[in-house]
C-alpha cells in the first residue's frame, strides 16, 4: 500500500527559511535590461549612411532607471554574460522578496484575524 500525504503545506517559518536560503545563494544582482544596438555615426560618407545602410555594431548597452533618470552604459562583449546573470539574479531577487512579503502579510492577517470585507452591490431604489 502506498502512503499519500494530502494538503501538506510547509509552515511559514519553513517557507521563509527556504526563501532566505535562496536569497543567500543568489550572488550579485543588477536591475535593468541589456540591449544590443547598431548605430549610425556622424560621418556623411560612411557606409552607415549608404543605401542600404551598413550600421556599426552590434554594441551591448545596459540600461536602468535611477531617481527618475535613465542610465545607460556600454558593455564590453566579454562582460555580456556576467550582466545577463546579474540581471537574472535581480529578477529572481524581486520575485523572492515579493513572495516573502506575501507570506508575511498572510501570517499577519492570520494572527490579527483580519478578513477582507466582501463587497456588496448596492441597488438603487
């Protein structure tokens, strides 16, 4: 006979410990995005202004927002894989923080007895 376990969910402390362990193992994290661009220069006789144009590049750019301003940086080809990993780590970091926030809110709601109000439709007379 095979034993089955139904409706088993880890305790909030176990889930928080799992999240913390994954956070500790993430490594470096960098927000933003990585884009590959081809550009035209300012020389009118250059091949990038021909018909059809042969643009310069590709060049890798890392871009992010900071204090409402866009920051962009040229990334050398040999660092592109590092930047990809750091950006992936940042996305996972945000997911884990959101999961931890949701878990904390659920525990707080459970301890306080908070229950969301059900909306009722008001009928006009």
